[in-house]
C-alpha cells in the first residue's frame, strides 16, 4: 500500500500548492472520503462500443469503482467510484467556432486527468476551454463526493461535495459544497457553499445563495469527517441496492425495454417500472416504481422513485425525484432534490425548468405551473412564490429583477433562449428524438456496450495501484 | 463480424500452408468448434498478482473466454476458452544450461501467440526450444478442444482434440487426437491418434498406441463435426456448473480453505469437499465431494469427484478422477480418465505413476499396487497386468521391454529417475512443500490475484475483435 499512500500525499500536496493563495487546504475534506481498503478491492470498468473512438491510457493510478467511456487518459491520479464519460468529446476533423474564429480539430479530443483526486465525481461532456479544445483537462485538482465536472477543464482547483462546475474553466478555484457555477471562466476565485451562479459576460447574470441553515440541513461538511445531512442519508439508505449490479458480470436482461431505449446494466431498476422509447438510463441511476415516458432520461447518480415522467424529460446528473410527476419537456437540473410524499406529490407543469441544485421538499401537495423557472429551496406554496418566475415574465426582463434571494440582471430573453436551446441539445444528444433512422443519441449508441473490468495489484508495495494499461482500436 | 470471419480464414490458411506437405487440412476439424456468436459474447480475463512479471499485449484477436497470467502477447489470433498460463516463464537474468552451454536471459520470457487458433487449449510452462529460450512461441498453428501445449513451442502445427505436446518443439506437425508426445523436437511429422510417445535421444523411448476401437469409444472425431465419445459426454454433462463462476464478479469466499492453499475463484467446488494445506485448485477445475490432502493439486480442466487424494498428489491438466483414491505421492498425467464406481472404486497405491493419457474405466473394484507405472486402457485386473510394470522392474530394464502394446527401449533407470524428478519439480512449483517461509509455489503466489475482464467490440465490422490492449507494470 506504500505507493498508494505516497500517491495520495503527492496529489493533495499538488492541489494545496495551487490553492495556497486561497489559504485553503484540501486534506480535511478529502482524506476521510478515501477508504484505502476499498481502493485495493474495487474493480474499475470501461466501456467499448465501436461508436466511440477508443483510447484509454491508465498509469500510476488507482481507479477503484470508476467507469470510463470515450477517449481518456489517467496518470498519477486516484479516481474513487468516479464516472468519466467521454462520449460527447469532439472528433478529429470537427470544425468549431471559438470566440468567432473557426478552427478544425486535427486530433480526437481526449479527457486527461493527471495528479488529481476525484471522489464519486462525474466528469462529462467536452472541453469548454477555448484555449485547448482537444483536451478536457483535469490537473492538480480534487473533488468531493457527488461533484460534477461538466464541460469544465479544472486546473489546481477544488470542488466540494455536490458542487457542480458546468461549462466553466477553473484555475486555482475553490468551489464550496452544493455550489453551482456556469460562468465561462474563473481565476483564483472562492465560490461560497450553496452559491448558484450563471453568467454570460455582458449578457446576463443569475445568482442565488442558499441560506446557511437550509444548506446545513441538506449537506453538512465538517473538516475531518464525511459529508452528512439529508442528501447523504438518502443516498446511504439505497447504497446496498447497487452492490448486486457491481457483483455480477452478466445480469439477466430486464424484460420489455424498447429497442431504442438504453438501460445500463450498472443501473438499479426495481419494480414496477416502465420505460418508453428513446429513454436513456445511465450507469449508477436508480429507478423504482416509476414510469419514464418517451425520450426522457435518467442520467448518472439519478434517483427516480414513485414518479412519472411524461416524456422528453431531462433528469440531469445527480438529480433525485421522489413522488414527483413531470409533465412533458420538464427539465430538472444537476443534483436537484425533488421530494414529494405519496400523499403529497409534487407536480411540475409542462416546459418548466428546475434550475440545477434546486431543493423541493414538501409535506403538502404542490403544483408548479407550466413554463416556469424554479430555483432555491421550496417547502410550501409560499416558498414557491419566492423561488419561481414564469418564463414569459423572465423573458421580459431587460435590466434587473430580484425575487427573494435571487438576483438577475441582463437580458431575460437571452437567458430563457439559452436554457431552452441547451435543454433541446441535451434531449437530442441523449437520443430522445430518434426516429428509427435519424437523430441517434446516447440511448441508441450505447446499446451494444461491452464492459471491461480492470483491477489493481492486490499485494506488496504496489497494492492498490493499477498496472499501466493502454487500449486502442 | 466481417473482420472476425476474415481473421479465421486467414489463420486457417496460414496453418494449411504449413501442413501442405502432410496433405492435411485443418478446417474440417476446427470450424465446427468455433461458435461465432459466442466469440462476440464471451469475455476474456487476465490475472494480475504482483508476483508475476507483467506484460500483456493483445492485438487484432478474439480471446473469448480465455484466461491469461504472466507475460503474454497475442496477435492476429483466435483463442476460444483457452487458458494461457505464463507463471513458469523464465525471468531476466536467469541462467540456464542449453545443450551443455550456459546462457543468461537478457529479458523476461514471454508467451507469444500469433496467427493461430486455439480452442479450449491449455498453454503452460516455459519454452523448451533451445534456439529460443526467451519466447514461448506459438505461430501459424491450430489446436482442438482440450489439447495441451506444455512447454512446447509450436510452429505451423496442428493438435487434435485431447492431444498433448509436452516439452516438445513442433514444426509443421500433425498430432492426432488423444496423442501425447514428449520427444524434444519434431519436424514435419504425423503423430497417429492415441499414440503415446516419450523419447529422450539415445537414452530411452516409450511407445504405446491405443487400439482404434478403444479410442473411438472415448474420443471420436468426424471431420466437419464436433468431437464426440465418452470424454465429451462427461464434460458436457458438467458444463452448466461453470456458468455461475463466470457470471459473477466476486463470488462469496468458500469457507475453511487453509491459508497456504489456493482455490481459484474460477474453479467449481461442490459439497462436500475438504482441502488440506498447500493445495492448488486452478481455474476451470471441478471438485465435488472429495478430499484433497496436503500438497495435492488439481490443475486446469481437472475433475475430481467422489475421490480422496491422500497428499502430494499431482492431478495434471485435464485429468479426471471419479471414485478414485490416490495414496500419497501418486502422479496422474495429462488428460487421464480414471473412472471408478461408488461400489467399485479405484485405489492407486503410494508412489505410482499414471502415465499421461491413461484410461482406467472399471465396473469392479481395482487396486493398483504402489510404485507402479501404469498406461493405456484398463477396464479389469487382467488389463492392469498388460498395462503396468513396477518401477523397480522398469528401472532394471537396460535395453528393451515389451508388455502388450507397450514398447520400451533404453535405460529404464533413467526413465524412472526422469519421471520422479519431474513429479518432484511439479509438486515444488505448485507449492506442495511450502513450510510457511521457504518453497513458495503457485498455491501461495497466486493467492492475491486480481482478475481483469476484457470484452470485444459488440457490433459493426469489428464485432468480435478485441481492442488493442497493452498492459505493463
């Protein structure tokens, strides 16, 4: 185990160097989340499909429980139960517009993770660093459980538990727990816990920050300990159900999944669940007693329980739906927690947008009207008024709008348009619009996936380190 | 599937070119044993231990169901359910005596399999080609189910079903079904079905050939069909028991296996079975209602049913023991079939040697005295007289001895000594003599093995082909 311990030390030191300016040390937030015994026991796995250009390279790393798809290299890093999905990387020859300048990629894009520690973190999409479109780079960085790195190269940065870096390049930044940033680029910035921040330079800016007492109830971080609070309690209570899917090589096929729907064999599906066509159920998703209508998806780390998704619904990475009914075209953002009760369900009207990192936790029935934007913390109809706006009203904003703790400035019209465009893109990418010939997406491309299992050295000084592996077509 | 079909054609053609002189075509013997559907469904796996120098390289090949340990490369080949064990390869710096000349290896030995088709074949030990001690080479060759390639580089050669090439370099040879050769080197030779042949140039020569009618009963080959006969019937009746061990990633540990005993998680163990210390149960072994005493082993493809092994017993690759009691230090050679009945058990006395490819198939109890050499086909006490000799009597032979169909010439003393030395070496290599500190063998070195699973492309033109994989420390 000696090499593995040294590797962890080395990574933490490298991250700390980068965050010295912030006076931030990552050790107390990450050491408790790295269980050495499991690091040398768990296998990692990668998918091979024939649809995604293939190149994996793993060296001097531990990859316990992690999953890979698409081009990826990992060097000198520890990825514990992380999910690295490179199926939206750009391909060689693809032409793109960067700040108004056209350029063509002369090689396939690759996710490169070096000298980093990612714990239960999802890495997805493609690089949004205009300086480096061929490499989705994560270097000298560390992230805590259920963080999302989405289209966001990271350098010398730290993500707290349930934090999301979305389409944002981060250099030397600390992003607090449950914070969400989608702001293009940040240098040596500290993002406070529970801060939701969406910014397009000189176009719009959306900010909301969870009150400290609310945050503490749902996600509690104590340096030197594991994350606690309602999110973790919810996840821990369903942890055991995942054991079987990781223990068995070939699970019996689940009956009656439509041909154009993709159900990962690393997802948990419990009775009574029904899937429509063009549905994507990603690995590490959990579905129980629910109906997923045509073109809806359950992305990684999603939980959908006693719920009904009418169709074309996005349940983004880490979102949880319990006793929740989504009308058509509802979008639920990253790590949202929508918790109704059997006797007090939540209904979300057609076309509404649940912002990333929204908490709706009700004890009486609640209906969200159609075409609304919803954010923050909602436990009652009263809260809803302070944490929502109709898309029509928002589109009419030209300078500024404050509702409760939410501050918006800039063009509401452009904000709504950008969101709608992105939701449409997500549905398209996931295969919601597949018609049997055109518009293939992940739901169709990931169907014939073969999973390969890799394991670390089991004893000696190398214990827990994976052999150097290079995989090419 | 197109590339896979082309690959098979290409391999068969390459083997045929080499065997043109023999007027032999391999296609009718191998095509029926290559199930294309399974080739693209089954996973392959390799072991990583930290005790065996690591280098795997797989390119343009199908490896369905195959297993690898130790350094190995496979290029342009199809290995279907084969077992490639490189854990006795020589290491860099090892000094060896070749034909009286000392030389030191300047690199680790590697098994290299190229342009070949191996079906359910076991490849084991190290190169015995004095011209090439760094590479255990298998090239332009094909082998049928349950063949053994043991320490035997093969070039342009064919092995029939249940054939064994043991410590013999083969160039352009055809070895018939159930034939066994241990003769050093053969060039453009045809070895008849059921021929048992052990030769050490100018020292001794042992020959026995199974009568054709006996052979047909146990192993029947019809060009264009699958192998048939009692061996295959026996194997097919227990095939289903292996399904579970290949379907589950982490099987529950079997209780009460001594710490110095190694039980592969890819073996089948059924009640009520007990293991002593220093026992090795290799992958693909099957043990049922049996006792394996201290230092005994069950190598790949062995079946041990209702049997008792007293201790320090070798059950070589593919040997089967049913209702059989082995006293201490009994050796049972490759692919032997020892079949007693509950009411008519077989007892083999201390120190006796059951030659490779021996068939004992009885309906009344039979005891083989101690320190005897046994070969051929035995179904009664009468047969035993015609197919055995005491080691003492054999050691006294100085020129020639004929018993039934067996012909021996040369030094009986040296023959017995060579056999005893080899058995001792096998026990030592397998860890039978481990005392808690010294004499570690496979039983101890293979204990902390991690299994890695690799899978082929599941669709498209590449279907059934494995990605190019390179694995190093």
